[in-house]
């Protein structure tokens, strides 16, 4: 990984937008610092498309799409995107899988989650579970004492043994039924909302992230960036980002934004 300060003006001047994770990328110690939110507004006012790509639930995404200075939001690790159509004054909700189809699998997913809570002491359902439509989120550090890597691996093993797709974030292990991830829905969002074929224009976007569930995005975007706390997860990431910030979390996000704004022609 190269220092993000090495991003060339040529790369920066081609940029149309920034995709970014939220937890421990846009936030810092569980809060959104003024630096990152001010940076988001600055990017928005400069005309960049800004899109959070998060594992957080549908309920949170409704708020984010409406009230943050963003073009939309991809949530639940790619299960959905929400976009506020300001011309029509309407929130557009797009799902990778029809929520009705997943209803029959919801009880099965819940039973697997219950098994994890029983087999891995110290785990709990994430406090935002009731706002989720498609997945279960097992908390291993947000509202519970931090669990060890061995315990996190055991959570993943139980999901895997039950045929559940799973991803590890900086705070949760999310499990779901379905063949999607953050990148799948980011491509759909880009085509349907931004009118951009991402496969042909990936060099026009930067992705900023911090954890293993961001790996599909790191692998895909040639100009991906990790905030400095990504070093906590490098043993679990086969495809790290191309660049790394000096600062952690939201301060790292602000650092990247400042480099973009300072070098913009």
C-alpha cells in the first residue's frame, strides 16, 4: 500500500465520486467527527458523487439517504440501495432480492443466529438488528466486550457450516442468504442512479474502507484507500487497498478528502 499522499493529480482530476464505508472509516470511536462530516459536505459542494457503502441496516439507510449530503446509500452489505429523488421528492428503494422472497428464510437465519449466541459466549445480536431486512448481525465489539479473533472465526465457521454468506466488519459479523456483496449493488446503483457503467469507469471513483467486508471493493477499484486502522485486519485481507491514509477512521476520511480537494484542478 502506498501513502494516500501519493495519489497523483492525474488520478484526482479524473474523479467523479467517492464511495466509502461508514463504521471506522467515516466514524471514529463510534462517532462521526466534525472533520469527516465537514469533508463530506465539501466533496458534495464540489460536485462529487458521494455514496456510503455500508453493512448498516435498511432503517439507518432511510435516514442517510434523506438527510446526509450523499447521492444515495448502499446498505446491508449490498442487499439494497436507497436514493432520494429530489426532483420527485421521493425515496427510491431498490433491493437485490425481493423482501417477500427472503421472508421464508428469515426464521432459518434467526435460528442460526441463536445458535451462534449459544455457542460463542459474549456475542449478542447487534443493537440495530430490528432495523434490518435481509441479514443478521452478530456484535463482537460495538456493544459487547471485544471478542478474540478465535471467537470471531468461530462465528464465521457456524455461518459457513449452515450455508450462510457472511462478512466481517470492524464491529459485526453479518450473515445472509443470497449471492450479493457491496460491489454487486454498487455497480447496480452506479448504472441506475448515476447513469455510469462502473466496469468502464472504475478509475473515476475512489473507495475508502477499513475492514474485511470491504475487500471486494478494494480488489475492484484501482484507486482504493484504507484508513490507517485497516492494519488491524491485514492478516484477513488478501486484496488490500492500493493506498493507505496516515490517520484512522473519520480523520483518515477527512485526510483523503483534503488531498482530493487540494489537488483538484
